[in-house]
């Protein structure tokens, strides 16, 4: 297990201990059973943190957050009810359990409802190095944020404005249990430094941003590096122009490529599949990507942003191939969605775990300049706007900006364009994945080159 918040090193910002959480969860479950529940579960959690924002060299806001919750789920046969409270008193606990029980009493039976099967419960819980509290003061966070924004301004005199910089230090812990034998919990942390500088003036202003986010604050990028890189990105967009409508290959910068991967994950997740609201229904075993593409899920990467010793239901997780040689090997299923689809549970209640999209054709020299050469003449996309992704049909249309590339070299920045296609042929048309791997949240991929897309311009 990860370090319990009972220990001095883990006490940063927490008011309650792991032992107290266990007592609370056990009391909630026991009360549910006394009321007549056939099964019950409870989760107790607490989170604490500090956020500091600055803009134009001045303090803009300081926020301290502290939240706690007790969630109770009650089953009466195959009828389910749940309720929650932020009050940890005995009276509130009993009222919350009663509310969940009453909801279950008046809910229709659902054949797929119920706790995970006992055979699927995680019994052994790996310690995954997820908890690194940052005992930073507001003054210390302020200095870091100011240094980050100051570095952006110092990069070039054309950086004359800013949407601000911020530092966030967040940590939390939880304990969950249910009547099918699961007991477990852990502490985790996530810390972030970000800045959004503006280059140019008037109608010619261009904004960009960059950030660093880590579980361990010692692994955050230096504020000067974050500020300078964000400024360089904004400066590179000055002089952007429209282009004529065309059809061409498109290279997605690696952070944006993680968004493409996210659309695939949504399309092969249980809820979309059993509701018949995905363009990838019945895709198990199908060739969705080219043969050189693989997608690996690994919940056990130490310190990983998507790491977990079990999923949100206490189901065991496992490293696996989600896509192998372009063929879909597995979906992302909770207990409920697995039952609805008649498939084994995959340990993905709460979402996917560390995903890594790779190509068997990628060599160590396939950095961004090499990927631009592979692109040849086409569009290099560095920013996307709008929510134009239809997961039912796969239709894809987003506002975009980036760079027009000719002969493998960046020619000029472009803006006010759209890129459009359909995700299924887009996935099939992935020609290359760069060695410029970037981890965005819990998804890791290099830049992704798609053979051809419609680009709408002037």
C-alpha cells in the first residue's frame, strides 16, 4: 500500500487518518446491513491543496481548498441506491445510509446491478509511489509563479502581456470497502506549474501556454524553463495567416495526439458501447489502426499519473495490450458495462490507466524535425478549438492553428482554419508516430502523422 496519512510525512494538509476512514466505512456498511441491504459499499475521502495565481507581476488569487466526503452505495437484490455527505458525524452517517437504502427500495431492478464478483476483487495492492505532498507556503508558491511569468516576459520584448501564471499543490487520500471482500485505499498527489503569455499587440496578438504537472514536486520543470518555452510558443505564432482550403497530410503535435487517443478510448469504453452510441461498436478483434500501431495499458508504472493498484470498484487491474498490430484486443469496462455487454470486466471503472501509443516503424531519430520531413508539405497542428467530435458517427471537425510546412520545413504560422475527417479512416491512415513522446495526463504518445485530412481555410 502507499504511505498512510497516519505517518508524519503524509500528514500535509490532512485532518483525518486512514484508521478513522476505515472505522467510518465499516460503520456505514454495518448500518446498511442492519437496515436490510443485501450488499453495501462505502468510500471515504479527503483532499487538500493550495493554488496561487499571478498576472502581470502581481498576485491575483490565493485559494486553499479542503474537501471531504463519505459515499455510500446500497443494494437490495439488484436494486441500487447511493448517497453522500461531507459530514462525518454518526447522525449524518446514518442519515446518508438511510437515504441510499430508501433510493434502492424505490429503484427498478437492474440485472446488471451489483458489486463486482468476488473473483474479480483485488486482494494484493502494489505500492506505486503516488504520494509526494508539497508543504509549500502561499509566499513560496507566489515566488515560483512570479518567476515563471517573469521568465516569459524576459524571453523577448514582444511578450508584453500575460493571462497569468499559477502554482497548484494538491493531495488527497481515501479508503473504500464493500461486502464482496474489498478493502483498500491510498494517498496521491498532483502538482502543477503553468503560464500563458501573450505576444504582439492589438489585432496581431497571439497567445500560447505551457505547464508542468507531476506527482512529485521535485520533478516539476524549472519555472524559468516553463516560462521561456511558453513565450517561444506564443512568439512562433506571430504573423499567422489563413490558407486556402485544401486536402493534405496533417501532423498532430504530441499533446494534441493524446486527444486523438482519448477519442479512441471513449469510443471503446463500456458506457458508449452498451448504449450503442459509439462508431466502434463490435470492434473487438477488428483492424482499426495500421499493423504498425500498438496501444499498451500499464496501471503499475511507479509514480504514473494513471497508476492505481485497483480500479474505482476495487477490481484488480492488469497491464495489457489494448491494440496489437492495429487490432483491438480489449475494451475499457467497469463491472456494470461488462455485464451489459456479456464480457469480462477489465478493471477500468473510473477510466483508463497509463496508455502508451507506439508505432513499430518509429526509430530513435524520429524527433519533431524528422516528423516534419515525413510530413513533407502539409499542416502541423499545435492547437485545437471547439468540441467537434461525434463519437456516435466518428465525424471529426475542429478549429485549428499551427504551421504550414513545405519540403519538410516550417514555412509560416497559420490560424483560423478547420480540420475535418472521420475518426475511423483517420485512425486507419496513421502513417507514423514520432519518437517525441509526451505524457499528457495518463496518455503517452509522440506526434501523430495522418495521411490526409480536409483543411478548411479562406
